[in-house]
C-alpha cells in the first residue's frame, strides 16, 4: 500500500510569516485567511451527522502551494465528532495532541481532558489570524510561553501593537484598511474566552469570502507575485542536482510511466 499526496512547495505558513524579507500585501493576507477558514468550515461540516475537529491548528499545519494557496494539514490529533439528539460524542485519541500557544483556554491546565469541540478550532484560528496580521508568534511579547499561557487563562491575548502599526501604515488606503479591520474583527470574535461566544466557522468563511470576492483578482495575483519574488521555491523536478527520473501513475494500467518533463 502507498499514499501519494500533493507536494506543497510553498512550505508552511509559519515559515512565510516569519520571513521578514517577504512582503505580504493585505489582499494576500485576506486570501490566506479566507482559504484557511474555508478548510476549517469544511472539516466542521463533513456530513450532516459528523464533523472533524482538527485539534492542533497552527501556522505550522497550514501548508502553501507554489501559488501560496493555503491548505490545512496534519490530522494526527483530529477527532471525529458525532452529533446526536441528546449529546455530542467523539472518538478517543491516544493522546490530546495540541500546541499550547494556539490551544483554547479551556484545554489548558485541566486535569481532565475536555471533549473535542469545534469552538476549540475557532479559537486557534483566531490566534492564527493574529500571526497573519502581526507576523509574530503569539507569545512574542511575553518572557516565556508559560507566562503567556497564564495570561491567556486570565483573558489576555497576544500584543496588538504590530497590528496597530499595520493599520497606521494603510490609513490612507481605504480598501486595505477595510480588510485589516475585518480581519481584526474576525480575530477578536474567534478568540473569545467563552467558547459559546465564538462564531461558527461557516459564518466566518462566508464573511471573508464575500470580502475576498470584492477584491480585484489582478491585484491579488500581483500580491502573490510580489511575495514569491523573495521566496526560493523549487519543485523536485527543478532542482539542479542529479535526481531519479520522475514517474507519473497511470490509473488505467496501474503502472508508473516515466516522464522526462512533468509540468
């Protein structure tokens, strides 16, 4: 048996956000935010009776194509959740896999592992949005991650200073400022301390999709090109060193056909 998966030549979202040499225009930040929200809302609505709670959403687990399109990955800690008339049950995992800096407050410092709920993913999405806007890790302004987690339990959230600076830099650009304000609004609604106060990801998906559809496709493409100019992206077939011949699977014959040029 084998598993063939797409090669994500853009690397991870974390790598892109922390690379200060790469310019990420606000329209591209909107597209990335929208694509991630679309992926999460799909997981939360796989079928009428079931949904998938990812459980470990973070920039490391958002992968990028060569055109910087976002795809949610790494489902090692995911749980299938079943909705019934009387209760919500979920499949048990061998361990509660999470990255604490992106985990919802109700998952921290608890003796008993909480049930998997989609609101936990929503919180993590809010912290991811902070990274997309600030291009910093959530605990950056704290002395340690432990101090950050203690602050989160008290209702504090990552520093907004960099985001305020971003807004000031786009104050004269009405369209860009509207995008930033929208993302900030979504971010703060998603990371509410009370899980019941966090919005459904379908609502967030539709809100960001509507705003994205108002943007010029040409402008978005220019922002992608501008970001790619300072990124070194190479597909395996484009590397200069000697490699084995690439092979393409033929589902009709059930064999791999050698190809000298796969585009």
